[in-house]
C-alpha cells in the first residue's frame, strides 16, 4: 500500500510546493510598485523621480525627436496584465490548429494559474505552436490585429503617437504582434520573443529574451563602436507597466522611464475605430467573441448544442416552403428584418402576388401600346455581400426562389443550396451572355463585390451588372452574429453556412431600395467607337451610383478595394476557390 501511495504523495507534494511559492512570491503583489526594478541604479532613480506618466503633461515628456520604447501589454493594451495573453493564444490555437487544440489549451488554464508568468507563457507557446508550419502561419496577420485593435487604450495610444521613433517590446512571440504593431499602428521596430523551428516547423519553444532583442539593439542604440564614440542616443524614453517588472535589457538604456498603473488603465477608453491609423477592413477567423477563459468555456459548451441546432435550421429552411419555414425558423432563433420602398417594379417570378399581377398587366398594356415585341426580362437584384446566405435570405424575404450568380462557390454549397446557383467564369463576354439568358428566364441576384466583407465597408463593384437590365433593384444586406463568423478567406468555405447557423441568434436585415435604371444598350450593340466609350462611362457611373446608394443605406464606407486585395492580405492567394 505504501508503494501505491507514493506517486500520489509525490504529486501532492509537487502542487503544494507550487502553491507555497505562489503565496510566498506573488508575481503581482499589492506592493509591487515599490519593487519595480531596472537593471541600472540611475534608471531606478529616474523611475522614482517621475513615478507616473499621468502626473506630467505629455507635451513635456515626449517629442518627435525622441525614441520611445514601450511595453505593449503594460502601456498600450487596456486589459490587465493578468488576463491579456490567454485570449490571443486561444485564437492561435483555434484558428491555426483547430478546436481540439483549443480545448486542450482551455483545460491547461487551471495549471497556468498555478505557475509563474514565464512558465505559463511557455505552456501556451508549446500547446499552440508545436507542429505548426512556419510558412503557413497567417493568424498573426489575418486574425489577431482585429482583437488587438479592439483592446488598445485611447490614452495609451495618444501618448505613443507623440513620440518620434517608436519601439514596441512584447512578451508575445514576435509573429503574433508584428503585423498589428507595424501595419496598423505604424510602429517602427517590434521586439518580441522568437520561436525555435526545425525543418520549417515550430517546436513550441522560445529563444531567450536577450537573443530576441539582439538583432535590433544596434538599430536602436547604435553599434558598440558608436557608443564608445559617444554617439549613443541619450533621448530614449521608456514606458512600462506599474505591475510588470521591466526586465528587458532595452529598458536599461533609457534616459527616463515612466509607468502606467492598473488604476490608470481602468479609467482608459477603448480606441475608437475612427482613430485607427490604418482602417481595419479585412480580417479572418471564425470567432466573434474575444476568447477569454470564461468566453472560451461558453463557446465549448455551446458548440454541441449549436451544431445540432444548425442542422435542424438547415433542414427546415431547405425542406419546407418559405411561408411555413419562416415562422418555424423564427422560433429557432433566426431573425429577418425586411423593408422595401412603397412602389416596386413588376417581377416575373412573383406573379402570384395580387399587387404584382396588377403591375404586370399595366406593364403589358404599355408594351402593347409602344409596339415592343421583345420578351420582358426579370428583375436584377444587386446586393452587397455579407455571407453566402445573402441570396437565400432575399428569396425568403420575397417568398420566391431567385437564381443567384456567384463568382466562386464550393461544390458542397452548390449541391445543398435550395435555390439555383450559377458560377461566373470571370470572362466578361461569357458571363454577360449567361446573365442575359438567366434574366430572360426570371429574376436574378448578383453580388458585384465578388467577395464578402465583415466590416462596415463596401468593396469596388464590378460594372458588368449595369448593362444587363434596365431595372436594377439595389438591396442593402447586413448580418449580425454573436459567436461565429459565417465567412472565411483561408478556411473551408463549405462550412460557412454551418458556422453562421450555429450562432444563438443570427439576424439579417434586408432593405430593398428604389429601382435604378441600367445602361440603355449592351456593349455588343455599339456601332461606333464614341458610342462604346459613352457606354463604358455609363456602366461605371451606374455601378458607382449603386455602391453609393447601398453605402448610404447601410452607413458603410465605399472603397476601391477588390476581391484580389482581400485574399492577398488574408490568405496569400487571389481567392480562386477549388471545388471541394
């Protein structure tokens, strides 16, 4: 019995020592402000002379001629230092490796609470990065900047922007923060922990802090020969956290060091979107919520139930008629808000409606009176693109199936779609002929952006739709989710509808705008070079006008960015979806 109890006693002794060490040497004690230490005595004296940045005017502290070294977690992010790292590593685990590694990280969280910060960081790096291919890691550029920007404190950001050359120091691995700091906050130099690799794969280990900063040390302070000759820059200011020891060697060379206390950070405001140095237009990833430990637990508890709920919602939406499925889907948590103008043009696919029948009869009389013998075309609905479900929600709102043309769609989505979908070839002549044929058969939906955009921006509209019909109905679409995004650039597109339907209460807003008159004649019918040029100008004007009207209706900003721009930023390709 004594032999069997020995392993249990050893394990109990191990955890008791950890607990005693935590109680005896807390990493964030209430008296830490009296023990914050810098490597040199002169820096300690300066820290005591100016203990808080808030006690002095920012204009007196910083200028454009000074070099500013700041601790990212302590002086830029609003989150407290005790909880700042876990959510971002959870994003890496979930987006780069999948749900099972993310679940493992969550299960390891109680252990990380028992060890010191350095050991906790090592555990998160091992769990999240072990076995990940270095060249394929894009989470740091495509996913993390959005969540980092939402955690930036307005006051801390304002202080940093008053400095000259800015150097960001972080305990995060450099590949997690470099894109956020350089591309979105315009930081000149980023110093983070370097990860060890083996044959192009991360092995889950970090290099020493001194090795991580050695490459940029000469860039900031000059070479050893320059320092011997007295060329060492003396106007270097450091900003750190009140509750985090500034043990990085770069801070030991600062002329003055200031700190930010947790009380100061609690009074900060979050940096508003309008003050971002670079607008956040594109980002990837499935998670909407910032995955704090509590949010992560809620997500994992919801996933099994949400998966079953999504399957039920999909079956009801596909198998039942629109008028029957609508109330059932509303009871299952789906929300659809529809608004339309007072007068709508006639539609070839909604002749069962009494009002549309009356309008159709009036149009037929006008056609006979004018001697027009050509076949009446269907309506062309032009939508901004939020998710793959845009055509389905419009069809549900109008209670009629409408053909949708798409620039790219997975084969699985095509098979499961309850409405007819036709893929565009990106050949203008072929696509124009195909859309002309489809419009002669009924109504048509097109999303001229060519790809989805999550943020309140509209991408450039392809002008092809402008010459397809004389009756163009702009449709302003907006989707709201609370847990999972129903779009992706680097993941499996066939799972997009599933993730959207897994949200507890996803909602869609469909707003039909006043009809816009399209180009008077197709490009092929132009008989002269002048007519062709005029038609080119006309179709671009119509496309830009529709984009502007949708932007006004939604409160979105119009851009000239394209599908190619999005996929080059997020996925490193041009966005050509393979059949899968």
